[in-house]
C-alpha cells in the first residue's frame, strides 16, 4: 500500500503541470470577454440605441472591443467584425453623432508563426513531460523485473549468488566429485587439454533421485572453478506465449558467452527436454520449439567455447535422444543414495554450527537412516534442532534425533488424539501381528519400535531398522515382505474373528510387490523370466503412467492368477506363524495396550521370554506429557 502511494505521488507532477499550463494559456490569451452570442445586426442596433460608451476597432483583423453604458462596469467585450469597411460605413457616423469615444487601430496582421507559437510551445512542453513520465515508468518496470515487458529475457537465479559452494560442502558422493573435477580443471587451465587434442564435455547430465545433491554439485563446480554460474529451471522456459521459451534460451546462452568461461545449470530439464513428437501441438508445440533452440545452442551451427551446460533430472528415460548424444550432454553422472560412509560424512557437514550432546553418535544415526538422501539428513538434524529449542535445551541430544527421525519417516505424534478402547485394542493386535511376523522371518530387519499412538495418517506403526545397505532384493525377501504386510490383517482375523479397513494400505503394497515380482522381475515359475508391460510408446502421458500392454488376454489372466497365488500363499504362511506364536502375539499386544509403544530392547526381551508384567515393571508405563512452552 505504501509503495503504491509513493508511485502515485511520483507521477502526480507529470499530470498537474500540463493541466496548469493549459489553464494558464486559456486564462491569459484572451483578457477581453468574448461575446460570441451577438450577431452583426445586434451590434449595429446597440450603436443606434446609443448603448455604446466607447469602442476600438483593429482594422487589420476586425477585432472590435467595446464598453456598454448600461453595464455599469468596466467590462470590455470583444467581437470580430466580419466586414470592416461595411462596419465603418454603418456605425461611424452614428458614433460620431452620439459623441462615442472611438479609436481605429491600423494594427499589424499576425504572421502564421506568431499565431502558432503558443500552440507549438505548449505541444513541446507536453511532449517533454510525457517522455519523462514514460521513461520513469519504464525504469520502474525494468527494476521490478516486470514479466509483461521482459518475456524474452532468461530468468537467471544464480548469477549474482555470493554464497559460493565448493567440493568441501558436498559429502557422500566422492566418485561424482571426481568426474566433475575434470570440468573444474578445464575451466581453470583450458590450454592443458587443448594441447593434447582433448575435448571437454559440452554438457553433463546429473541423474538421480530428488534430494541427492545434484544442484549442490553444480554449484560446487562453479565455486571451485570460480566462474560465473547461471542457474535456471526448466519450467522457466515454458510460457503460454509462443516463441518465448526459444527467446529465453538464446538470451541465456548469449549472457553466458559474454562472461565465458561460465557454467549454465538447468534444473529439472525434463520439463523442457521431453521426447519430441509427444505433445498435442505436434511440431509447432511451444515446448518443442524451446527444445529445438536448446539443441542448436548446445551443438548447432553456433560455437559455445568456454560454456559448459550442467543439467539435472530424475527422469532421464523421458528425455529426447538428441539431447543425450555426444556433442550435447556427453556425460551422464549418476548421483544415487549415499551409503553408510556417505551418510556419516553428510551428517558431519550438516552438524556444523549445531551443538551436539556427548551421547549423539553420527555413525549410529547413519545406520538407522538407510535410504535417506542428503536433503533428508539435513531435514532430520534441523527437526532435531527445532525439538531441542522447543524443550529449551542447550544442545541436541540423541533423544531429539530419535524423535525427529520418527517424525520425518512416519509423521508427527498426535498425543492429544483420544482413541476408544476397541480401536486401541484392534490397533495393538494389528501392529503386534506385523512385529511378531517380522521377528520370525529370516530376511527381515530387526524391529526398532512399535507404537499405537497415531502419527500422521497412520493409527499406529511398526518400524524395522536395516542392519546394512542392500543393492538388491531376493525373491525370498520379497515374499517375506508380503508376509509381514499381511501380518496385521491375519492378527485381526485370528484374534477377533473379523477384519477391518485398517489393513487397506498393507494389502495395496503387498499386491504391488507381488505384481512386480511377476511382471517386472520375472520371478514366476509358471510364466518364466519374462517382463510384461514394458512398452514405452506413451511418452506424452509419462512412461510410468500408461505402459503399453505387450501380452494377450490369456497371459493377463495367468498374471492375475499367479499374483493371487503369491498373496494367498503368503497369507497362509503368516497365519501359520501367528497361530504357532499366538502367545507372543498376545504378550506384545497387551504390552502395547498398557504402554502404547514398545522400543527395540523391550520387544527383544518379550520375544526372548520375558513376560509383559516384568517388562512393564522394568520399563514404566508411557506417560502422556505435553511439550514445554
């Protein structure tokens, strides 16, 4: 509101000054009152009736100025006589007889320059004022990066970034840094490569899941080489107006060439680099025009010496092949999930500036966070810091990190949410079914915690902690994953003789695993090692959205039959396990009903033969407390 008021006040003089000038021109250009309502014979009648006190006639332009006796004022009226000689013949003798004072001025006829001069001056003044006003408006629009008048300009975000990153700020991806260090060496010493006839890659495509550090790696390359860094998102090229995307591509590369050697970073390039021919607009689609311009700029008729393009995506399968050929994105660097050593290094980087208590063990945290990306680990420590600040602690303890990890993976604990006894008992047996089935299956990871306190969208959860990083999953392991997922439904059926909707997500996940075993991994003895439904013709809709069926209806029926057999067999196996160990199922469930959650050590004690009563005495009942203000 304040800014709008200032803008209005700044433009006000440009409006008021012309109005004042125009008013002044009309005010001072005619000091005599123009009597436009009178006609010639009425003027003559006033002379005949002796109503004229005095008059003056300009013989050159016929302007008559007169005063009236009946007016009683000194008002001077003006009238333009159509015929001067006729007027003199008509009124001169009458005026002389009536002793009217008169004066005939020969005058000088005004030249067209003199008559037009006020108008010309006024127009010039107005023109200058309008020029100044529009110039001021254009400057303000440019300063505010108005999108309306700067469609064709690239929206560069990282050019003036002062917070430069280096490879020391990147952890958990040593091999990726080694590959990118060649770019740094080339930008620092290009002659060393050119003397050997080596051609540095024109483009590097960083491929990997979200949050693994692709953008951070690109910034580190620019920081190490100490060159300008032009960062832009793929979606910034695409607009509703045709030709804007291609114009922005040209502008981006032109700016990078002016400051070469430099780095262009395009984040989420799949937004503009999708396979051509997939859009509804055909060859005239705006996205395709933008991609065509990018292909030309990277390796067309132009030369981009000293400009290296780094792009990031987590969907390399949908990119146009022309982007991936040598001469454009010559090299692909896969940035995957960090291993345990990488997670430790990442935690050390993000722990800088955060006071950690002596009981915090980064190696233990790394063991418990299998599958976490660098962004996940940074978020974990940040959430732990927020929890510590909420409790008014001076340092982050292991308890806050444990709670933060659960918050990140499952959701916020809803302590105030009251659950009735029937639902509480149902949830307890459901989660106990998952936990007991996990304990008695060989390939499953140890149970870390079981809780019936609602978190996020879940009424309870059973969490297992992987003991090591695994690159592959065996058939036996996937079958046992299905058994564990069905543990909640089986426990409900065995205990209550009825089932609930609480297992809907478990059944969905189990069915998905079983179908992938048959159609994607070829783990079915009946159908053999064949992949089904792998066609990729539906590029516009996305390759994972609508796979083309490459098998017959009879094969589809066989797939459904085999998937059903896998689920049925896993359900029977889970039923056998929980029936055989029904005493353990009951003990864990009763403990959860009484204490609401059970930790790793207590669960191991119960499964080892320690009774629920003894465990409850050794580990007090969970008390519901509110966080400190």
